[in-house]
C-alpha cells in the first residue's frame, strides 16, 4: 500500500513515525518475552491432576501457545516409567477444548499438547538430575532461551521436603530464568506444624518463588469480591459496616461424603479442610479494609493481615460440630480400625466469628461447611439490616424501590439452584457495576434464592465460566501472586483456628443421617457470642449416658459455710443467681447513693459471670457503676494475661460504663511494671479513698485459689493481710509473680463480699477451709470477714460436693 502514489502531508509523516516506533517497541518486547517454559507436574497420575490440573495445563497451552513462549510439560510420579506413562496417557485422554472451538482445531491442539508432554519417574536424586538434563537438552538444539520452570506439587505434604530439596539442588533453572513452585494444601495441621513446614520450605525456596494454592481464590465469584467492592465503592461505602450489615454468611455445603478419603479426612476434618482456608480467605476478602488499589498485592496482603489481627479469638462455644452417621464405619473399613472405634472428626461445622474493629463490631460472620448435606452450593451472603417501616401495603412494594423487601448481596460461588457462579444484588440496594466479562442473567422462571425471586436481584454471571485451576495456572504462569497464600497469611489463619481446634479435640460431634434426612438437625442459632444447635440431640442418635446426670429442674441450695450464707447450684444456675444478686445490689446502691462501686477479681471463674452480666441483665445500672479491680498481674494492661483485659473482653466491650468510672490498677507506670518507687499501690488507694465513701465498696467479688489464696494475697506472705495499707504489691508463687492487690483490711470494709468458687479442682480446698479457723497467714481466704458487711459464698456443686 505504501508503494502506491500518495499525497503525504507533514501530519501523516508524524503519525507513521509514531506507529513504526510503537510496532518496533512491540517487536522488542515480544523478543524479550520469548523463551521456553517447562511445567513439571508432580503427582501427574493422581486424582487432582486427573480431575483438574492436566485440563488446566491444556487450557494454559491453548491460551498462551504462540504468544511468545514455547512449552514443554513433564508429568512426574513415583511410578515406574512404563506404567506411569500409561497412567498419564489415560489422564490426558479426556482433555477437552472450549465449546466454541472447532473440532478439527481442537484435535490439532490436543495432538500438539500430547507431543509436548512426557512422563518421568521421580524417585531418587539421580532422577531429578536426569529431569534437569532432559529440560536442558530440549533447549539447546532448538537454541531456545529458558524463561522459567513451574513445579506443581500435587503430592501429599509429607513428600514436600524431599522434593523441594531435590529441586533446589538439581532442578533450578540457570541465571535469568525464574523458578515457581506451586504447593497444594494441606499446609500443616495447626499453627506449629504450619510454621515448621514453612521454615522447611523457606530453606529451599524464596517466598516469591512459592505459590500456595487455595483453589477457592480461583473461583470466579470469589475472585470478583475485591474488584466488585472496588468498582462499587460509591454505593458500598456507606453500607459496608455494622450500622447496615445484619450478618454475613460464608457457606460451602457438599453432598459428597469422605468415603475413599478417610485417611486424609480423619486427620483433618472439616475445619482444617475447608474453614481454615477456603472460608477464611473469603472472610478476609469480604471484611478487610479496601486498599486504594486492589491490584496492589502488597496492600491487599497488608489489609488481610490487619483483618486477622481484628478477629476475636474463638472459643469452644463459638462452634457447633457434626459428623454424618456413616463416617465412623467408613473409617473403620478404610483404615482397618477395631469395631469399637468411634471417630471424633467433625464432617460438619458452623462457627461464629466476630471482627473487633469499628467497621464490624457486633456483626456476626457465620462460617459453615459440611459433607453429606442436602445440596452442593457455596456462597458469601451479606444480609443488610432493614430499618425501614413501610406504610403502603405489600402489594405496592416494587422490587426495585421497596426498602421493606430483604436487601442482600451474594457472591454465589456455584452449583446450587442457580448452577453457575454469580453476583446477586437486591434491586432495592443499588445497580451494581461489573466488568464486561460478566453479563446479566435471568435464570429459570420461578427460581427463588435466599428467600427472594431471582427477578428481585440484579444478577450477573461470567460470560465464560472457567475452572478455578485453569485461572490459577494462568496466574502462576504470568507471575501474578495476588491469588495465592503467603506464609504470613497462612500462619495468621492457623493462629486464628488452632485454639478452637484444640478446644474441640475431645468434643463428640452431633451425628446426622446425611442428605435431605438431616431435616433441621443441624440448624443452629447464635446468641451472646455463642453458637448452639436449635434442636436437642435426639436420643436415638447418641445412645449412652451423659444428659441424664444434669438435673434439668435444678435447685439452688442454700446453706451455711464458715458461718456465712452459702449458695450452691450447678455452675450455670450459680452464675445466673450471682449475676441476679449483683444486679439487685447495684440497683439498690444506685437508688440510695446514686452510684455503685464494684470491685472485681480476675481469673477464669468470673468469665462466665461477666458474660452473663453483659448479655442477660438489661436493667443493670451500668451508667452509675464504678468498676474497680481486686487484683492485677504486673503486666501491661494491654497484655492478654492482665485481669483488666479479661474484664475488657468479656464485660466492658459489651456494656456502656462511662469511661471515667473504669478504674484499672496502675501497674504500669513510667514504662515499668510495679516498681515500688512509682507508688502505684498508693495511687490506687488514694483513688479509692477519693471516690468510694469510707473506702467501703458496695460489693467485692473474690475467688479462692487451690492454695487458699484470695485476691492476690498468698499464703505465707504477710503483705496485705493486716495493717493500714489499702492496696499492696505482693508476690505470687506462679507467674507472673508480681501482683497488685486490695488488702484484707480494705476488702473487709466492703458492704458485701461475694466469694465465687467453681470446679472440681477446688473441692479439696473447699473442704479444708470449711474446717479451719481464722488463719489468714496460712489461708488468706479465712481472713475475709467484713466488719459490718455481709459475706456470701457462691459454690458450684463440683466445688462443694465434688
Ligand atoms: C477441597 C477439600 O479443598 O475442596 C474437599 O479438600 C472439598 O474436601 C473441595 O470437597 C471442594 O471444592 P469444590 O471446588 O468442589 O467446591
């Protein structure tokens, strides 16, 4: 065309020059990109490889061949060459092309792919050296520059270290070429083992060389969470917080069970298998603060880690667990266990998570997953509060306008009634903006999702549905690290889950029949930060003793102990009674004096009391209550060991006590802990004298240690047992040794003293103290005798009756 006569004018010369420069630059870049990529799939004949990985690699080849790199694919396993080759060939038989590709084209590409793929037995160090030679031999004759190598570990984790060592010592590519190793979960079993594995892997690979796969991050609806939040910032900014979100559900239900995989499953169970990774990743994507740029890998990671820090620690009561009935039998069969063997591994779990930051405080995040359930479906559902009150009758509620209809946003991961990934936004929320790779869908008529017709949502699905592994393989190939789990991320997640896993280790899961027959057996509810099954466990599913030993028609026993009133009951009722008594005392004090001064002990016994006060005593006059500490450990007040932290976690953050009414002990002054010369004890005493009339608390709550100590007044240590001092520094036999405590004389000035004693461990000291006289040096608790106030003992049956 240029050869033809043409009338050139100066502007056109300029344009041509620019176009040529752009083309040249393009060529240079293409040249730079050229090189050879070898992909080695370890575990090439295993289940995951057969189901997803070979297909993913084929898709990668279809997408990338001819775009700058040449490829070779190396399947590897322990199996001997001939047999391995056959198995691999079988796995490759079922490769398929995208629906819109012409069959002849497909056959051609498949053929090329097969020619580029070969099998290697990788067992010994020599095998790895041979593989390396093989790769190099492929490069040289063709004069190819090596761009990089990808090693995909589709093998059990016990094999990681060996393979990693061999790759590191003999299969690293030469200078200028990259190495990427791809690791599949499980990445450890708990925090410690994950840490050990991470340390081991770090001795072979750099962090940037490792790609830890969580295949849920490759699911299209999950991968859309951050971009969606980013693209719809304007609409979501005001909504994405505790004022508007009622709750968040992150769910992965399966119909399959664990048959055939029990050797793995028995060690892991549903929490390690699904919640610790897939659901936690989704939780972070939904709840993290949105960075300015969601494409910045570092910023996303930073925000994720911050979210982990804000997660409230899980406790035994944060979870409900179940197990499908056939599971133990499957384990016995597959793992050759005795007939008497009963597994405690949960195959179902519901967990209540709280995020303690300003955005999410009080919003329940429910994570749930299980095998042998009634349907296969996954989603993250954000249900918004409905604060509107609609005056018009329901027939006038139009889906797009009515604030009275449910408002929700759902990242629908797949399967279920819809059958494909989707993002659903209630029409009464806002019209969302999605990238052009997503299209609006209508779905089958009459379809209802989450209680509303599909037509009440703006519903979008990907134009082209893609398998998670093919997406992740493409990211690995392009060196995009944003959809992978870094070591820090992994350890933060295990740090969060490990305490719950430990606390559940000996818990018998609720048995369920499986499938639709589960009925409402697994439905659960939450209140006061705890989860529980909605239905009682039906007898036929859990035979044997257990429930009968707790009298349901409990009675509170009233008696005398050391000549003072004693209240005794099962622990739950006891706590309830004590909380009621404290509230009554508080109400009375406020009525008479306008304020209530309550001094509280730390330790584990009062935790249940704090929770009870925080959640079940709506008439408590918190606004007029002053809270004091009976004793404190000499650690910073922010330390989880400090009594103040216990009070803060279980009580203060749930009730509204005026800031100035909270009186932590000054154990941390001048950046040092309980130094005599800082006069912390005297400071506290002065504060008490200033604010509490006659230094006489309305109520002091004490405990009793197994050695007879109370507050932080210990046997054989004279400090604080008598004399003038109101507050003293003492020494505990157990760590942390230094303590600050109210003295016995101060305690005995109180109008009321309640001593709470719970648990079988206290049985012995309870018996002993019942017999001893007034001997505070030996048993400081025996010195508690209010001068003109009242002493009441609260003991549970375990402590009192043993
Ligand atoms: C895996 C779990 O990570 O995810 C399996 O180990 C589970 O137990 C699977 O079945 C579910 O993945 P998907 O992609 O089928 O939802």
